[in-house]
C-alpha cells in the first residue's frame, strides 16, 4: 500500500509513532517508523489543516499533550519523588522513562510499575544532591528506594479488599496447632527494607515543605490499607524478619524459631506476643490457615 493511501489502521499506527515520540514534533514526523507511513513533506494529505491551524499544529496538539499526560499520571503515583526532584527534573525523568517504557494499556494505572528499577540507573540522578553519608551512586539508590515505597503505597491502595482477622480467632486455635498454623496477610500488605529513612520525604511532599537532604539509614516498613486509608508502620529489624517470614507463608512455629535464631537479642517471647497483638489489631492479617486433618 502506498503512503498516499493509508488504511485506518495505518493512520492509527502512524499517529502513535508520532505522538509518543519524546522529542520535537519535527523529529517525531521524521523518525523512520513514522516517515515510512507518512512522508513528512506530504503531511497535509493525511491530516487536513483547519481554518486556524496547520496540519503540523493539529498533530502537535496531541504530540505535546502526551508527555504532559504522562507527567500528570506519574506525578499522581510518585508525588514525593516529584517533590524531591522538582518539576523540571521530574519531567526529564518522565520523558526518559516513557521512551524506554511507553504505555501499552488503555489505562495509565500501571504506567509507573517499572519506574523504581529505571530510576536506580537513570543518568539524570547525578543532578540531585548527594545524600549524607553517601556512597558512590547513592543518588540513584535513594531515588529508587523512594519510588519503591511510593509504588507500594499505590499497590496497597489498589489491592482487592480482604477480610480482616478477628482478634479472638487466634485464641480459638488449639495451642497444639498454633506452631503449624499460617497467618495469611491481607492483599494490600507490602513489606520493604530501604537503605534510607524515607518518612521525612513523604511528609515534606504532603505538607509542601522544602525537600530535605536524604541520609543513608537502614529502615523497615509495612504498608497496608485499612478503612480505605493506606497506612505505614515502622518495624524493627527482628520484627520485620518475623513478619516477612509469616507473609511468605512460613508456619508460625518455624517463623518464630528462625527469627529467634537470627536475632536472639531482639526476639524474646514478650516482644513476639506484642507484635502479634499489634499486627492483628491493625488489620494486617485476613485469616488463620490450619493444615488439613489427615
């Protein structure tokens, strides 16, 4: 088929090639994939001019709006990352990211799923202030940690609704069966180990205060939804290890024994009891699963 007689599918393919190109409209029209469908010199044969706009201007409206829409969608999922980078640098990140990972869905809900891994190696990270007590490359590490936490918050918000374990359910389980029982977490639960203290950055973005310089400090956090609100719970090292083992499906007895062996100073019986009581009261578990009776 000649370029002068494009089918509807051909026009749609050409428009997508032009609209999603992150450069100028001229570059987008001239890129090989687009020019193979519509000769830039004959643009007016595919897109007619209007009374006020040329053919290029009409196409340019959609081309220019694409990145703005991508910026808007990613800023809604990563407000703290945008706040820390600033609007201009964040737009550069969006441009580079959507060029590498363009939207492939009718919805933009999952557009930013690969942003944490992308920003970890993003060359633009060199433009941000180096964190305190930093190592080489820590700029990307910090941005990736911040993006991971914000992605976890988005996933927790979008997760399906789960039933919440009744506080009295554990008391009704025979004590002999507790070691082999499994606590099933709610669908929204996400557990993260980060290399930076990220709470101040979320708070600064939410309160529209100046961004603070990050400091490398190991942190553990649980993210989950309760009563239509996403919550964050700071965890200690041993508490995180135990909760992670349980969330991964380990029986209670095995999870406690393993954590106590790895963290003998921070996993005594009183603390473990307090952790379980807190987790259940916060609604972090959906049910108790017992092995089938032979």
